[in-house]
C-alpha cells in the first residue's frame, strides 16, 4: 500500500520531533558489564546537571572521548565501542536528558543538550573532549562544537543528523507513520512503526542486533510523542555555519543508509572538510552493525588527533 502523504502540520511536527527528540522515564542499566576477561573496571553513576540527573558510565585512561547516542536509544548502543576504546582512551557515555536513566525534561523549563554536555565535562573536570555522535547524537556533537569550540576536540559522526537539514519528502512521508501513531496516543504503535521503518532495514537482518535495538526502543517512554520539547535549538542552525568547525572531523556512513543521511555526509565532507568513510553492506546503525570496522576507524582517527 502506498504511504499516505502527511499533512503539512505533521511534516513540521515530525521534523521538529526528530531533530530535538529526547525522552524516557524508564529505569535502564547505566553500568556496562566488563568484557569476559574482566580486565577493565566500568563505573556507572549519576550527576546533577543543570537541574537534571544524568546517568553516565566511564572507563579507561588517556584522552577523553564522550559518546552521544541516537534517538529512542540510550548509552547501551555503544557497548562495542565502549569496551574496545577503553583500552586506549578514557571513554564516557551517558543517557541524554530524557533517555535511559536520566531524568525527563520539564516541559516548562528550557534546556539544551549542548549545555548539558558542557556542564557534564565541567563536572568531570575535563577541559575538552573528543566526541562520537550517532544519528541524533551526531547533531548534538556538531551543535556542541559550534557553541563551545573550546571544549571540543576531534569529532566522529556516525550516520549523523544535521541541524537545519531539509528532509526529503520520502523521509517525511515514511516518518509520518510514526507521527500519526503517536498523535493517536498509541505509543506502542509508534514504536512498532519506528522499528519497521526503512532506516533499520539492514539491522533487522541481524537477529541479535535487532533484539538489542528492539529492547532499547521498547524501553523508551515516548515522552516526545506526547510532550512539547522545551529544548533550545542552536541559532543559527549548524547547517548554516559548518565552515566554522575547526577540529578534525570524521563522518562514517553506512553504504546502505537512507539517501538523506548519505547526502548529509556529503554535505559535511564539502562544507566542513570532513573525512568521509562509507562502509559497504552497512545501514544506519553502523556502530552496532559493523563494530569492528567502526572501532578500527575510531581508534585510528583519535590516536592521530592526540
């Protein structure tokens, strides 16, 4: 059946929600389990940040790297990267405000993920950090680097969203299935529509990966489907000031990811002078779908940036 074209109001709302989404009230595991050898100690704890409680995990020593997760997911998506890179760097991952074990936004109190990240770095006594962001987390990493260049170093983006990107009609129509379910108040249907979205086509071919993905999506509360997000957007949007980025930038995109994300990667390569890597046979969740290849790229990139 052909996908119904979403109304203009739904298009605007779907774009806003996708670009600023965050939300979960469920309790998830904040501490990653160590590898089978037990040679690394992982710490999970809570920090009071800008009126919110953010849960984060840290491990390793050396140059700090902060991981920013994707929409509807949480810090668990970084299991493979967290373990592998902790042997070379100090790694930090956290649940963004509204996700995982971190507190929900207050609809009446404006905030921004970039301000939360800056406050978390200050809390950890870090003068600056490398960043890794996936999808929505990539947008946050770019916004942070533009708002606080003195706090950011090298940045790696995995199939990122770009603030101010004009989404294609194909993308907006397909995401409209998620929006319409949420507008009916059927959060379970909205989650099911998201899991069946073409963005996860390759992930669905891997049963183990898809089980992990489905668990995170099911744990997500759907807060942004039922609330107006008071998150403050970066102004001007990142798409209008990419030439201001100064640090080393790497963009990794799955060869089988959707056209919008391919085009974002090309835009970053052109306007932000990003190194662009395309991974064959991989879709939107390249860090989960091809962890060994991604880890190798990340380790090499950040070692060169030190």
